[in-house]
């Protein structure tokens, strides 16, 4: 299994809603990443988890809250988002932070209304 | 911070022709990677080249790395319609983060 699975594929939420994005991999990777990608722009790194611990937070607003409950799962909890947060959210994993061959999920397309 | 910069930003070629994309970066790296992204989809890892390698092949892909010029190129030979996508290079920065360049949008014309 060389896949990173993200759910849901599409999400529409209001600005007062609370929702979560989920990412799962079963490759034994110990580094997992969240990226945000706006249309026609490159992905921007948001968070990095290494061995289930948050190691990088790229000054992301607190309305985005990551969680890594175990080595296979990575969540992104969303609360009080703004319309400008609408984007494709990509999850990735790699064997460790020292290996850069990252596997990416297909992304969750988020629309905030 | 480290950033890859691809050029051209957009490239249209006829099917069957070769496509070449370039990436430049600013600081020393351990390795450089190329990714493909079909419209609005997740990224697919294509190839990784380490700083002590100069050239690497994978199928119809050829990647070169010139650390003295801080640049890399991706060559896709005998292009196909399915190669239409955005191509990104990604480099490491001093905090071991993967930083992506702006990408090249490749369009293969039938």
C-alpha cells in the first residue's frame, strides 16, 4: 500500500461550522505534512509532524488545528474559517523528515461559504 | 528561505515533442525532487536527485542537477497528452522543510 488517503474529497462548510479533514497512510512513514494550495499556486506548507509530534507550524492561524493521534493518522480540525481559506488541502507523508520522497494524497477541496 | 523557481511558467508543445523545464534555487541542498500535479489533484512524486548526482533517468524522464549553477532540469521525451499537468520542483531548506517552486504548466497539444 503506497497510498495516502484523504477524506473527504470535497467539503463545503459555513464560517461557524466545525469540521475535520482526515489523512491516513499505512506505509510506516513517521513524518506527515499538511499543505494548503490555492488555485494555480504551489502548495504552501502548514504543519509537519515527526514521530507524532508537531515539529513545524508555519504561523498558521489557530482556526486550523492539527492532530496526529497515531503514526498512521493526521487530522486537521477546522473552526471559524473564512472564505479565503477555501483551497485544496493536501496531506503528505515521508519515511522521516530526513527523507524527502513524499507521497501526497489527492487532497480535500474545501469551500468556505 | 529556500525556494525553487521553475521556468518557463507555461509551456505548450505538440504531442511527440520533448518538453524541458528548469528549476533554480538559492542555497545548498541535499536533494531536489520533481512532482507532477494534474489539475486540482494531489501531487505525484516523479524523481529525486541527490546533490552528488548529476543526472537521473526514469522512463521518459531525465533530470539533471548542476549544483554549481544551483539549477536542475526536467526533460520529458516523446510527450503524450497525459503529460499535460503542472510540474513542480521541491527543495530542502535549512529547517528540512520541503519548499515548492511556482511550477511550470505544461500543455501537450494533439
